[in-house]
C-alpha cells in the first residue's frame, strides 16, 4: 500500500483527463445537455445504474441527512457521491489532493460546498460538535491502518451524539479484495484490512458500531458507527 505522497490518485485523475479528447468532450457536452452526468469517478461505477452501488446510496447515504444537515465527505473525487448530498445545508469536501478538489469544483462549485485540503487525516476549520454525517467511499480502501487510526481520532470531536459515520474499507476476506492487496500491479493501492480489524479499531477508539455490511460489495465492506 503506497503512502499519502503516492501519485496514485493523481495518476488516475490524469488518465481520466487524457480520455477527454476533442471527440470525448463533444460527447460529454451532449450528455450534459441531455441530463446525463459524466465526470471523474464514474468509471468505477455509477450508483444510479449499478445495483450494489445503488443499494449503498439508498441504504447508507440518503437516509442519514436532510436539508439541515452538515456533512463531511472524505475523498469526494469528481462528485460521484457528492451529487446526492447537494440538498444538505453544508458539505465539506475533504481531500489530500488539491487537483482532485479542483476537479470536483468544476462539477459542483456551489455555495453550500466547501472544499478543504487536509494533511491526510485532519479537518481544518471545521467546528467541533457540528457534523451530522461523515461519508467516505473509495478512499479508506486505500488507507493503511495507521492513517485510519488518525482519522478516527480526528473525527470524534466533530460529531454530535446523533451523528453517523459511514466508511467503505478494503476487505481481504473477499477474493477480489485479497487480490487487490497482494497483486501490486493491479491493486490500485488497496490496504491490508478486514472486518475484524476494522471493528476492533473503531471500538478501541470509543465508538459504537450501528451497522455492518460485509456482503454487498465484492472487494470491500461498509461500516456505520457513531458516538
């Protein structure tokens, strides 16, 4: 698993940009006019079209916020999941990579979205006891246990007693998850993690686990927890 200074995410973003040739840009413009979204991140699956991702959206995201909520999304990419949060009072889009935040701003530069570059695990200028939901999909699958620990420490002061934290993480107990960990050429930086490790880690930091889903995703698992 590469560290935070790896160009992994920037390389993926650059490859996505290279695909946008003149012809591709014309096609993208047509899709926009027709109301069909096309942006960085959808190449890993559209939650409007792929059943497991649709389930994650409907079961683990939409029920946990409303128009008064303040949300943190860790690792938003181009907005694959951010687009479902737009009705929230405030969305803090947090990422270690400024170019990724710039890409998100191209798609959703809205008054209620604040773009925050962090140092890899902190939350600059976000008030304590102010956040209703923290959501992260496609990010913690890449993070080593030590960085996840830092995030768990830094998340806690931001939460209300009623808050939910929902995280997708890599799961080596699944064949595809294990393959992405051990195959250095194809793993895209998946970390060495599994439900037992994640469960113990979260409980050790004083959180309560509300729900786990170890079945829906083919290479990862989902956990929902809070104070």
